[in-house]
């Protein structure tokens, strides 16, 4: 087996080269978006996971990976990448946040007195919702237009404006990641309580889906788009 991925490679770089690794990372709760600048060996050691076993799995999976099925966003037009992020993640995130608002509120209202952890879920979800909605708006009205303009004109002013926004947006990514971690902790890794009603179950499933989608979204921005700028 050819070894492509080693202990020294950063988690974000692994997912950039091999998007399929994100599924394995999510399974083991390995951060590849906000914390994507850490070496995989260091992360695995910290989590007390079998480094060789997991790296062997990633390398084996990569052997069967057909790169022709994926767009290489490290070389694609920045405008195409921005369009992809906006079309794939922005509208879907808004729709899911709106849908979950009703679910989270109902579950907390009906079951919150019995299941005290639901208050943390409710509080962190609505903090996350407020944060993400403003974040998406900021991207669409400020940094994305600056990046698109820079790619077309190569004007230093557009580049300076884009770079000035990146630190702010990455800080917002950290906040969103913290809210998601709090929700995961409160729900015991989205473990559906025994006897939970359909709305309760659907809420947990949708929250986990939102987490997964947000991680993929942040990865594309932090580890590819912003890094290219």
C-alpha cells in the first residue's frame, strides 16, 4: 500500500486532498475545519486513538478514490468555488436553521422540564442560528465580492479588503464550532433518548446533519478559499 497520508500532515490538508476522509474524521470526532491546521498524528495521540490503524484506513480508502469524480477546489477558479459554497451551503443552512427553530423550540417546551439538558440545546442552537445567519450575510455582501473582484482585476485594494475580513470570519467559525460542540455534548453525541417521540428523534437527526454540513462548509472556506487568498 502506498503511503500518502502521514502523521505530520494536517487534518485540513488531508480532507482537501481526499474529501472522503471527512466521514472518517467525523466518526472519530477529529476536527478538520476550525482546527484543521493540526497534524493528524498529534490529534490522534491526544484522543488516544490508534494512529497506525486510522492512517492505514485513510490510505487504503484513498487508493480506491477516483479524483475525476471530484472538483479540485485548490486549482479551480475562486469565483467558481464561491458560487459552489453559496449554492450548496448557504441556502441549505438557512432552510435547515428555520426548520430546526420550530423543532428545537417544541422539544424544549414539551420535554424540557423532564430532560434538563434540552435547555443547553435550546440556548446553543439559537446562539448558533443568530451567528450563522449573520455570518452568511457577511460573506455574501463583503468578503465574497472582494475575492471575486480581486480574481478579475488583481487589484491590491480588493485583496487587502478580503484579507481584512478573513480573520473576522475565521473567528466567527470558531464560535459556531463551539456552539456545535456544546450541542453535541448536551445530547451525549446525539444519542436519542429511550421512548423519544418522532419530533424528538427528528430534532437530533437534523442537528447532527446541520453539524456535518457546517463542518464541510467551514472546511472549504478555512482550508481552501481563505488559504488561497
